[in-house]
C-alpha cells in the first residue's frame, strides 16, 4: 500500500507555504481548525510583518489578532504565537530547536506540529498523525489504536524511518483527494484491490469519479483505471479539505 501511495501521489508535499522552521511552526499552529489554503492566504502578510522570534515576542496583540482573524480561534492563536516567540528568545536564542523533546515544550506545539517541523524543516523523519492520517490508517487496518501517539509508534514500526515524512504527506494527500471522511471514492481509488474497507463509499466509477478532488483529479482517475471524462471540472478546481 505504501508503494501504491507513492505512485499515486508523486506530488505529495507539505501544503503549508513556508521558508524555514519558524515560519513552518507558525503556519502549523495556525492550521488548527482551518484549511491549509486559508493559512496560506494569511501568512504572506504575517511573515512580512514578523520575521523573527523577537518580532513575535514583541507583537502588538490587537494588530496580530486582526491578521489572524480569518483563520478562526484567532485570540488563542495570537497568544500561542506571542508566547512561542518569547520562549524561543528566552530559551533558544530565537531559533526553533530541531529536537522533538524540545519542540513539544514550546507554546502551541504538540507532537503533531513538532513532527511536521522536524520532517519538513530539519529533514528529521517524523510521522504526522492528523485527522486524515488517523482515519485512513484505521480504515486500512494498519492499526486499531485511537491515541495519536500510539498510532505514530505502530505505523512507524511498519515502515523504514526514512519513509516517515513522505508517507505522512502521501496518506494526507490521499485523505484529502480520494478517501474522504463521509464518502470515500472507492470506485476510483488505486488502493481498492488492497483496501479492507473497500465499499465504504460508492464503488461504481461514475459516482466515485465525481468524488475525486484537486488539480490531479483526472490523473488520479486514470491511475485507478477510471475514465477521466467522468471527473467533473468542478472536482479539478475543488479545494482539498
């Protein structure tokens, strides 16, 4: 299944726009309860205004809240970013540390966020157990665990460590584009022959093809042996959740 995912999603990557560990940490904190697309709409102005940990530490709360308002929960996120900046300045000379044990002590950063930062900013392999990842690995019977940390360890034992970061991206891509929460596109999925949950969503090609999302939706259909003409134009332009 890992090999098929790699073939299905050669474009898999971190979908949060960033340049370096600090920006990625900030973007990941902002991604809670909103979409990556919304975060990417907000961060250009944010990153232009706050370039260093010290900038976040000394931020005007009202000004930052206004910038973060579109992401939702903007007051809590503002608090997290200001406290993150202060902690980085006080304890790490303004730099984001590259160790899991240190990252998880920072304001606003849990184990999931820490693994995102490690894998994509420091090239340290990490498994990102977000909602998509949890849903899919349970559907695929890779684990029956529900606790994110336990899921991380169980799935980590199934794959070589060097695969962890890209595996996370591929699983998340698949969850956003094919294996949706309410109605997975089973009949247009490359994993169909291997999936123990096949049939959870529509298995007929016309119905399943309409559920594919993203700019590569028609390519995904072809890979699954489905006529790409069945994929509507709206699916190609649809935002992956």
